[in-house]
C-alpha cells in the first residue's frame, strides 16, 4: 500500500507548539505534492497546508502565519511546524502524498496523528 507514516501529535496547551512529520514511500513514483489535512470531530476533512515538488506552498487561512510546511525531497518527508496553537486546531492530522505516475496522479493517505490543544 505504501501508506505514509505520520508522527509528532500529542497534547499541548494553547499557545504552544508541535511539529508533525510524515515519511512517504519511495516505491511508487516521483512525488508531485505532499500535504497536511485535518479532521475535527463532527467536521469534514480540510486542507491545512500543501507543498509541491517545486516548493510552492498553500495554507488554509486559519493557519497562515502560525503553521509552516517544509519538505525534504531527498528523504521523502514533509513536516508541519505548528506554533501559537489554539483549541480549534484540535483534530486528527493526516498526511497526503500525491505521486505522478504514467497513468495519472495517485494519492496515498496516512492513518493520521491526533493533536489536542487544551489547558
């Protein structure tokens, strides 16, 4: 399945920081983009941040200025540095990897890592 593997979630107080990491498989094809999505209880999954192979980034308005996505292409990893965390950032964070294959893009999702922001 070549599922990405996330790490770094946990419990943090409001105003604190966490760093999430995701390791993608090298076995499918060249990676087109890597991104982070989150899903809070009772809510739909939403985009948090994405970075392309060319280094372009896109962020949800709710995290701009607080979260930073970065990528290590040599290691096929993507990280999400989360600062100034708020209770509304509480969610399961999923990594998504998009591979560019000869048959078209192929997506792989990680199982997710829980981030809880609470005092």
